[in-house]
C-alpha cells in the first residue's frame, strides 16, 4: 500500500476526524444493540457477529 502524499497537519486532521466518526459509530452501534436486546428480550451481544 502506497502512502498518501499529505502534509503532517492534514494527516493529523484526518486522524482526528476519523476518531470522531468512530466514536459516533460506536455510540450508534451500542444503542442499536441495546434496542435489539430489548426487542428480543435477550442479550444485546447476540447481534455483534460482525
């Protein structure tokens, strides 16, 4: 894999942006797992096969 040609500031900015998105995704996934657990009356972890 070839490295992207970016300035250090751009790299740090992209890392920060992706970290925020990961946090948003983790929060959304946790909420969906909790909802699924309530719907099925089971353990929310059952939907975490991915």
